[in-house]
C-alpha cells in the first residue's frame, strides 16, 4: 500500500544501505502504483521518465532489485542494439526490464526501427516535478541529513518560494548548507532569503519607493 511522503521506500521493500530513500508524494505516487502492478503489463518492459534529480534512477533500482529484473539507466546514451536485446530477453525470461530515459519516443529519437516499435508498445511511468507535499518532505530529509536545524516555518517559507523542480530544490539546500557553515548561524528565514536572492533562486524584493517633496 502506498504511503504518504514520510515513507522512505515504496512497496515495503528492504532498504539497501547503498541506496538513498525514495520519498512518495502526489507527483510520483502514480508512478509507484504502476510499478507495483508490473505483473499486469502487456510486455515485460517499462519506460521510467522524469526530470533530472527526481529519483527516477533510484526508483528503477529499487524496482529491479525487488523483481530480479534488469535496469538500463540513461537509456538515450546507451547502445540501441543493447537495449533491443535486453527488451527481447526480458520477454523470453519473463523478468521485467526497466529503462530510464528523459522522455519516451518520439521525443527520444530512436534510430533503430525495431527498438522504437518495442518501446512504443511498453508502458510508460512518468515522474513529475515535485508537488508541495513532496518538496516539504525532501527539504526536511535533506536538512536532517546535513545536521541543519530547519524549523517548520523556514521549510514552509522555502516551499512556497523555491522553483518547483528537483534541481532547484537541491541547489537551494546546497547553498543554505554552505551559508550555515560559513556564517555559523542557525538557518532562519532572513538567512535563507539573503542566500537564495543572491544566487538568483528566488526573486529579490523590490526596493521601497520614496516620495520626494
């Protein structure tokens, strides 16, 4: 059963100490549910797509470990013939292969016609940009890991101001971690505002207007 964003790993699978924790929110919950139902797929292959830093590779690794299936990451940069043979082998052995890519065909321009037709017939699991619930959970987890005391009001302030992408979120955490270390201060809204405005991650406040006599 899928749990809210506080859950570390989907599907109640045992955590691999080499893995990070995959947090679930509304923006990726459907993707998790689709992978849970892999035995109902029309073919033993799936495309997992989504933005960079979205956890798509981690989710694929968890799925492959649970099912004993195969994994092809960064598929656009892999040999198409190798992917073609892996897809065919998955059907023969009835063990699923998960293929991680930035986008499915036709956005992913595949030259090998036989591979293109097979991937077109494969289910697609899409991970979206983080929703507010997931952003809050990722901020909490990232700050906890770095030993940063981030109060709920600071996290909420960040959630409503940082661009809703995984890349922007993690960039903000890196910058705030550095600011806390350099200034030897607790993370606060004023510190977060000054740091992120300087980096251009949030818009700066407009100067107050002054009236002349």
